[in-house]
């Protein structure tokens, strides 16, 4: 008789995403974008629907006098966001930031 696979089992990579449904996740995107939000839906291409999203975009500017790199972070909140999977670099539980 076949053993029923428990719902919490990770057998293939997308199982890890499935276990994060309705949880807050951290998504690192191309072009220095980071997303933190609640995972509502996903598919095999890693297209995702996130809710209650905080997007952080990091840009680098060069100071014209000192030629130093200046990193700037811009944050915005988005109620609901469709994320196209080909821009995703990594997905993880949200990183705990020291408060």
C-alpha cells in the first residue's frame, strides 16, 4: 500500500513555496528590488500574488566630487501585487531584522 505523503513534507523545490502559502515571505528580485509580503498564490513559473507588500528598491549613485558610491533605498507599500516569476532570484521566510 502507498504511504500518504504528509502535507508538511518537502519532496521538490515548489513544496517549500507551498508551505509558505498565506505566510509572509521575502522575495529578492532582479535589479536590486526586495519584496516582503503575504503569499496568496503561486504557480510553477514562480509567478506570485503577494498581499500587504513592502517593496524596497536600492539604487547606487556616484558622488561627482568624491566618486564615492552612495546607496539609496526607496520603500513603498502595495496592497496587492502580481510578481512575474522570471524576475525572482530567491524566496525565503522573511528575514528577521533587528528591531
